[in-house]
């Protein structure tokens, strides 16, 4: 009996999707864009007081994550180290991405860049971006 390699028909679509959504394929002025190997998945939510960004970055130490804010653009970059695995006679499958990652987000004018906080817990990076204190809108009465 011979082994026949199983070709998942979704692999081509998955590869295309990774290439389309990977920031390494964006046109940017930062040289690190061209060297990004993968992009973490991100959830963004908003409430009345802040924006919250949750990024899945398991296996990356907080000190290996660089977060910066410049001209209204929040940048998250870092690197997940490749594990040294010795090849033996057994076959193995590696699906976890490693190498450098890079994501950029344009923040709205209501974001308060001076008060951004970041916390990493259980492989999830949580970035809280408070909204600026702005005067509440009020109704102006037109007099006769």
C-alpha cells in the first residue's frame, strides 16, 4: 500500500486569503512591512469611553511586542520565535505561524493617544484606547 498525500482543496483559498490580508503585502513606508511573516487576528470594539483592541499573540513575551503611535496610526509589531524541533522518522505538521508580525490601525480623531494602555495576558494583547474628553453636544434654542 502506498501513501497518498491528501491535498486539502481549501489550501489554495487559505493561501490567497493570507496573502490578501497579510500586512506584508500592503504598500507602506516602514521597512518592517516587507519582512512580516504573519499577522495576528484582531478584534476591535468600541463603547462610549474607549476603543478596545484584542490581538491573539500566543507564545510572544510582552517584552517582544513593540507598540507605537505616530500621526494617528497605531502600530503593533514583534516576533514569535521558531521552536527547534528535531526531525525524526515520524511525520509532523506545523500550522502555527512564526517570525515577525506587523499590524497597523488608523485611529479616529476622537482617540486619546496620550492615554493608550496595553496589557498581555494568556496570549491575548489588550490595548485600550480612551476617547478624548469632548464637550457634550447640547441643543441650542432659537428665540423669536
